[in-house]
């Protein structure tokens, strides 16, 4: 099995660390190294929630490669940029006063949300409470599989409905007054399912249990889709009881990787995440990383200001229009759409999804299989054109006929 850690071919191909430096010829070597990669724009990428960054974000990122968010003495303006970025994202999520922590992505943001819950649980129980009970949907992103392996938590999973959303009443039965955290998802990566956050929050708020919403994928889609009239539930701080939200500018925000964000309703919760710096004049940290890419914060700041609400609304409107086109094309070609999508992930029921995805890959197209559901999965993004979507469905039909 090929793993990134264990690929035995890489050393043979590149040789070892050269005794004599190769200088600029290494640029050709790098091109060669990356020869098998796809470009978002080449019409072959249908599995990715990330996309080509916006031009303005790319430019700002490239101009600030040195910027280190971990060093506020060399880069004092980055803290201002980070605070303003958090305020803009908080505003997008219905709470401009939210306190934010920029992260490397959704995994780190979710980890911080659970870490805060674990620390709150510990301090409430005087350290004698045992593992913190966390109630999650069965659809929770696999970042939570990593998190439950790292932190002292007892995960409990709530079942899903036929559209792959958590069942709020069944989740409520699992939530006790000493539950440390409940998680809901606003846009699962496998199917784009948006949990009924208001229904979940009704139960958690009644018991005073914190509710974290993982909107890593949906955070930049749902607010604008709602403004465009798509029927989606509120999911963020406009829902009383939601205490924290993850959203990732490097997914549908058009910002280069790595760019994630955790937002907290109550600034006091940030205290739970604080680690004091050992250096005079260096600010305390609230995330996991020490040295952090300031370029990503500036790029996110620039993307939000350059596009504004109307720019994102246009982009999101375009992606939803492509999704509807894809749904029509798939149905016309005889494919069964498994779940009527709420966001931009389209799932297809097929007797042999793995075989179909492999056949597509041989034709140059990257689709994926959502293994937990046994469904073929296609992600619609702004890098795809109508023509490319037509080419994909034609390739699917051709691959399926053989
Ligand atoms: N949560 C959700 C819902 C996601 O869709 C993803 C990634 O696709 C993540 C968390 C993890 O984000 P990242 O890969 O940026 O760490």
C-alpha cells in the first residue's frame, strides 16, 4: 500500500542530498517532481473542497512570505490584521464581537474547540471528572477521529437521517448535563449535509452544554446561499446556544492553504486556550502552532475586503448554479443522485462506486468515494466550467457502459 510516509520510490527518483548544490536547475527538477499533479483549472478535479485561490489573495500571500504571526515584535501589524479578520468572519457568522483564532485549517480549529471543552470540563470537576463526554454526529469529519485519539474525551455518536444530517431528537437523548461539548456540522465534507443547528441548540442550550459547529466547509457557502434564497437553516452565532464555529477561508473562501479559523462567542473562552509565551514582549498563544504564516491571514483579510459580500454572493451563486447543472446532467445520463444536496457535494448511488471512480481516474478525472456511505462523491467548485461538467458526466456514462 502506498503511503506518503512510506513511498519507497521517492528516494530512488531524487537520489540523496547532493554534495554539490544544483542551483537553479533544481527548478526543472521540481517541475519534474510535480509532473503528475493536476491543476484545478484543467477540468479534471471533482473531489476537492479547496480550489485555486483568488488572484488578489495569491498576490498578497506571495508578497508576505516572511510574515510570522508568532512574532508580534517583528510583525506588529499582523495582530491587527488577525483581529480585523476575526471581526469580519464574526460578522459573517452573525456576531462581530466573536473572538477568533486563526489556524492551519479545520482540523486545528476543531481540535482547539474540543481542547477548550476538555479544559472547562476539568476545571468544573476539579480535575476528577474523568474523560470529557463529547456528543458528535456519526457524520463528523475525520479530524474528530484524530482529536479523540489525542485528547482525554469519551466520544458518543448520534445517528443520521436519510439526508445524512444528525437526528436532533436522538442526539438530545445522548446529551447529559455533564456533557462537555456537542458538535454539529454545517456542511459535511462527504455529502455537504447541514445539520439542523437550531434544533440541536434547543437541547444543548436548555442544559447549558456548549455547542461547537464545524462549518469548515459550509461557513463561506451557507450565509451567501441563504441570502440568495436557498433553503438552509441558520447555523452560526445567530442561533442562541452556539458557542464556537470553525470555518476555513482555504475552502470556499478563495484563500491559499493554510487558512482556517475558530470563532468563539464568548471572549472568556479564549482564556481556556491560552499558553503563556516564555519571551518578554511576545504575545501569548491560543492556537497549536508557534511559527504561523502571517501571509495566510493577510491573504484572507484581502480576499474578504476585495470581494465583499456581493463578490462572495456571486461566487456562491455560480457554484450552486453549476451544482444544479451537474444534477440535471447526471439524472439525464441515468445516474441516481443519492441525496438531494444541500450544498455543493453531489453523491451518486452506484453498485460499484470504487470501480467507477477508478475508471474515471484512468480517463484523467478525479472523483471520490465517500467510504462510510458507499457513495460516489463529486465536489462542485468555482474552478469548473459548464463544459468541464459535461465532459465529466460523459466520461462517467462512458466508463459505466463498459
Ligand atoms: N471539517 C469539515 C466539515 C471539513 O470538510 C474538513 C475538511 O474538508 C475539515 C473539518 C478539516 O479541515 P482541514 O483539512 O483544513 O484541516
